C-alpha cells in the first residue's frame, strides 16, 4: 500500500530546505536570531517528548534548561580552556539529565502523577530561580565563578572546536544539526516499540501496567531524556548569548514551552517544532519594535487553541492540507 | 521475557490466607483457594463480595495485606504487576480497558509488544495482530478509532488484547456484562474454545445462565471470605448460596 503524502512531511521537508538555505538569503543578524529560535524549538521538543508522547505534564523543562545553562557557564569560565567546551557541554547536559532522573525517580516511584507532577516541577523551577536570584553576594561563587544573583553570569565563551570559536553561520548549523538530530530520533521511535510504549502510558497507565509495561521506570527514563534535551537547549542558549540569568528558570520560561506545545499540537513533534520557531520569531519581531506583546499573543493563541482547535493549530493545518490533498487527488482519479 | 519457568506443577494459582483491607474495610478476609492447570473456574458472589479485589491482588495492582500468592509453584506475593503480566497472568477488565483514542491495530500492537521476541520484524507483529483480530471475529471492521466502536466490539477487542499475552492464566472480569443474548453465546463459545486449548481460566460473572453454560467448578465469595466451593450443579442446590446470592427465598421453588 503506497503511503499518502502527508502534510506533516511536506511541512517538515519545507522547513528543512528553508533552514539549510537561510544563511544564503539572510544577513548575519537574522541567522543568529534563527539559531536562537531553534534553541526554543529544542526546548519545545523536550516538552513534546515528556508531555506530548508520554503524557507527563511537567514544568520541569525550565529547571533542566537552567541547570544545563549554569553548569556550562561555570565549567567553561572556571577552567578557562575553550578547547574543552564540547566536553563541558556534554558534562552540563549529563548534569541536567541526572537531576531529571533523580527528581523523576522520587516522583514516579513515589506514585506521583498528573497534576501533582506539574506542581512539583513548577516548584523545582521556581525554587531554583529564587535561589539563583539571591546569589548576588561575593560569597556565592563556584570554582571562582561569581553566580551574580539576578544579573546572572556574563562573558561565557561559545562552543569551540579546537581553537575555532563556533559563532555566526557555523553556530547556526551546529544548532540546526542538534535540533534535527533530536527531531529525527523522536520521530523515528514513534512507530517502534518505544513509541508505542510511551503512547500506551499516555493513554491509560492502569491498563498498560497489566500488558507488562514497567510504567514507573519508563516514566523516569523519559523524564530524564526530557532533561537531556532541555539541558542541551540551555547549554546552547548560554553559548549563543554568552550570558545566563535566573530568568531562564522563571515562571515565563517554565510555561512558554507548555504553551507552545499545547497551542501547536502536543501529540505531534513537527507541529511543536514549527510552532516554536514561529512563536520565537514572532515575539522577537514584536519586541524588536519596542513592545512586549509577545506573551500576551501567546496567551491569547493558547486560549483560542483550547477553545477551537484542541489538537493544536499546526495539527489542524496539517489536517486541512491532508483533506485538501485527499480531495484533489480523489477528484483527479474520479 | 518470562522469569518463571514452566513446570509440571498441577496447581497454576494458589492463594494462601490472603487478606486485603482498605483502611477499615476488609475487602478480602483470609481467603484461600487453588486453581488447577487447565481448569475453568468461576468466582461468584454478591456485589461487594471482594471478587474484583481478588483479581487485583492476583494481577498485582494492589499489594496483599496478609497472605501469599503462589503462581506455578513460585511465590509472587512481592512481584510487581508488570512482571506478573510478563509471566503469563493476563486480565480482561470489567470496564473495557482499551485505548479509545487509538486505532484497533494500534491497540493490539500495544498489547502484543511485550510478548513477542525482542527485535521481531514488523511483518511478524502485523501477522500476530491479524491472527488476534480473526480470533475474535473483528476482521470486517478495518482499522477504526476504538472509541467509535460499540461496547461489544470493544469487549472483544480487549479479549483479543488479553490473548496477545499468550497467557497461562487468564482472568476474565464480567466478560458478558452488557452483552445481548447472541453476543453472550458467541463469548461463551470463545471461552470454551480457549479452555479446550488447555488454557487455565478464572472468571467472575453475574449472569448465571452464562456461568452455567461454561463453568465446571464454582467458588462463592461473601463478605471477602470463601463461602462455598464445588460443582456448579451442587452450588445451585446449596440453600445458603441461594439465600445470599441467587436471590431465591429459602425453601421457595420458583
């Protein structure tokens, strides 16, 4: 049976072409900003994995994003060896993974689920933010790096390959590569045992247990992997901007990925990715013109999505295109 | 996948003085019973007698408060539910436990995945799904979203999903609930066929005609305790059982 061409695949292919050729027709500033949008998309994919696929509604992405970011900042500034930045990156991602695994272990093996996971993870993010925000005094330093309280840490080096600093277009492709790697892996598992396992847990935990699925363990692993992806986004953000502040773990940062994934389409990776890039581009464009309407627009779009397209905007668009293709090809045959 | 080896143990399942209390409520009270290999046993009793709780203790959804559960000669009292399932204890739940937002085939794939050889080919999986669909006679449906199916179709789908585990002990909780006479007859036929294939089956039901049709041995529960046990014909004649359960007044003959 030949598989129909799906709107999702068309959009994914279109995005791929757009993303790879962007540096050819856009200036350095746009390229750099798009690298940032892709970082937001990586964070959204973390959310899509944990919540969209496995049904664990968590605000933890911000915490793991922030921990990854701070870990990379402290490691790269204290050692001062820029050639080792890829290693620091890996270590920082590992730290956020471990933190997620530990939190996940206590939550899931403790029988905590659903809205209580959301509450706990939101608290973790906010506690970390509050803690980092009060580290302004000179006594707050780790390995000689001042944590800097609300102002955060500045002057963090970007990622280096050897002596070569990765900035501009190479950095853009580096982020794009990681985004696509995460995206492809997550899409690949969808039609395999791993994907079915996550969906089974999302749809009905009690029943899946009696089909032999080790629910707590799988939830913990997925939560930890969500920590990996979110931590990666945090590291990349730090390397991109050269600074990190406690805001990265605050309320807005914790809710934005949830809103993006909910409004775009939480059960669809492509929708989460595309909507994240559109959202990030849109808010950036708005704030560049001097207004702070970005969050309001996101809030309104979430309300509209919940009321009218509960499966998400982008998923709704995919469905429309699919219907149109079906109609057009059916007409041709008839 | 299975950690408990197949032995020639005659007794597939044995509950030894099992109790379960929820706070102050004694749902199951010092309950002991055995199910032999290849047996088709029915558990009956009035509402609230603790039948479904016994099932939940056997599958491991609830831990026991006291007592022991022996499966194929091995103590599984502390074994987590997912491992019991992987060792061949399968249950068809009272309320259809299907994944309503997924398609028929996806439901069956989820049910199959833990019971196939690791890294099995996609084709083997599809074949296993085809066989299960054929077994319960749902071939004509295609691959719809399961939430749109009728109650009876969902029940049969779940039976097929339960059989995907290739179980050694099959627990059926009110299989015929909500079925019309024709559907009940088909279900009875299906259960008999599985029994003839040598499967050990333990089931709960309220429909006495259905029970009479398929069960050989019956265990009666009342207030969490074992009230009576024996052949179906004897149990039906037992006046105490009639009083508590079958709804006939003592001495009455209609």
